[in-house]
């Protein structure tokens, strides 16, 4: 694995832990999400033309996204969750390839 991608994956793993811990308390950790989106933009630049994407990176993105959706189902007011669900969907589509959107 590319050393830069490996370093980014470690950062994402740390942020994912912070985000998920908050989500389980039904709280959105805005600073961690802002950092995550910035790191994901950096990751996209590095893997934009790659044929394969690191499995650990994919698993982390799916974990954060699925926890967002799951935890939003346990709150009455979903409004804090909805923007991040949409943003994560967009980031995942961007990273995994825009061509998948046409399927």
C-alpha cells in the first residue's frame, strides 16, 4: 500500500473512532466530521486514478456511513444527521468512482 494512503487510513481510523463514539450517544461530532471530509478529499487526490482501493479504507468509510444511518434511526430529530449522511454518500461515490452512479 502507498505510504501516503496508509497514513491517511490511520488518520481516518482515528477520526472514525471519535465519530462513532459520539454517534452512539446520538451526538454529531462536527469537528471530527470536518476533519474527515478534508482527509477524504486528500485521499481522493491520491487514489483518483487507481484501479483498486484499499480494503481497510473502504471498510472505514462504510462503517462511518452505516453508523450514521443506524444511529439516526434512534432519534426523533434527524436533522443533525441528514447533512452528514448525504455528504458521506457523496464522498463515497466520489472515491469509488462517479461511473457507479449511473448503474
